[in-house]
């Protein structure tokens, strides 16, 4: 009887301690867990009517983060991160490496980074609790502070603090995209495949595109919290000439901006897909500015119209 009472007291104390955590504290604990813990998760991603199954493994080998992302459907495709080098292995092309702190395509990189940076564009609010993958999860809402981006919500595992589910919602609160864990295994030591990955001689990081002919395009307006993270020459599908490429992010939402000569076949002025990906095209003299991202089309149009050459 004494053991039962003691167990109940411990459980009660633990529950009360968790309830005392602020929304930001939950997110900071999650960020730390994503960097420090060793784990394997099976994931499904839902985008409109498309389902993509993934396996993600993370661990620490020789004091550096190692991670593996495996795509389970379609042609074999993996991504392996050793420190800040991400190598992509696909069946139809040679492996190549890029410099990146996270593997894109699983969770937004900001969830494992400095949570405070997200406060420029989002308010953190504690939501309810749900059972996901057989585990209790605490929901944290990331509410957009303006109309220039969408809301999000993440469920944090109450035992490991790892993310269990991440949703993106449009302004009508409709689900645009969902990443959900279906199995989570916390590991006591790094998985063997990660230990072997740390030993491999992966391809050198590819050089960024030369910008000798790049133009100094600048934005006179960006939504609060959005920053330029990449500038290079890029090729837009259907355009054979190189175009200027600028990548923006607020930590959760990513926006791509392309600047090129207007083509003979005009592109649609606006396009919106069912998974929330918007595209707008703005004419600037003889040039065409294409902005693409999972934000409202009005945001993309204002960003594209604010682009000036300095």
C-alpha cells in the first residue's frame, strides 16, 4: 500500500510539474531533445491526398550529431547528416553533399534550433493533450502574429520531449500538411548504421553557385521574422537560362523567389495548390519575379513587388 501511495504521489508531482511548464519551455525542451537524444522514429507525412512514409534515426557519435532519413516509397533515396554536412544518396545519380545544420523534409529546422527566433512571427500557446503513437503528447500552438503566414501546432512527447506530430493550418484553420510519428524508439546508444555513417568518406560539400554575374536584388519589405538565407543562380523548371534565386524563411515557412527574363509563354499570375503551396508572378519591366511558398498568396505578391535592384 505504501508503494502504491508513493507511486501516486510521484505521478501527481510529475504531472503538476509538467503543467507548470510554459509553452516556450515545452518548445525549448523539445529543441534540446532533438539535438541531444538518440532515437528512431517511423513517420508519415500527409500532403493533400499524398502520403509519404519515412524513417528518421538520430544519435551522437564522437560528440557530433549523426542522422539518417530514409524514404520508404518509390525509388531508393536517403539523406545522411554528419555534423553540418548532409549527403543525398539516390538511385539515379551520384551522391552529393551540401552544408546544412539539419536534414530538410522532416521537421522544420527551427524546432531543433533557437526557439526564441520564432517569437518574431508566432505566439506560443499551450493546447490540449492527445495520445499519438501510443504516447501522451502535449500540444503547443504556434499562432501567427499577422496575416502573412499560417498557424502551426506541434505535439511534444511528455516523456522524451521529442516531437510526435506537426501540423500546418491555413487561415481558415484547415489542415494543409501534417507530419506524424507512428512509432518512437528512444535508444540508449547510437544505432549501428549511424556509427558506420560517421566512418564513411562522404563526398565533399559542393560549392555554391558563382555569383560573379549575380545582381544585387534587395527587398524593401519582408514580413517580421523573415530573413534571406540563400542567394545563388538557380534554374526554374521550363526556363533554360539561369535565374537569380533567393530563399527566405521565418523558421517554419520557406519562400523561394526567382528573377528571370519574361518567357515567351506567360506564366499564371497566381496559383494555389491544395497543400497550401502558393505561387505568384509579378512583372518588373522585362523581368519576371516568381515567388513560391506555403504562405498566403497576398504575402508572396507583396514580397515580389518589394524587390528592387540596388
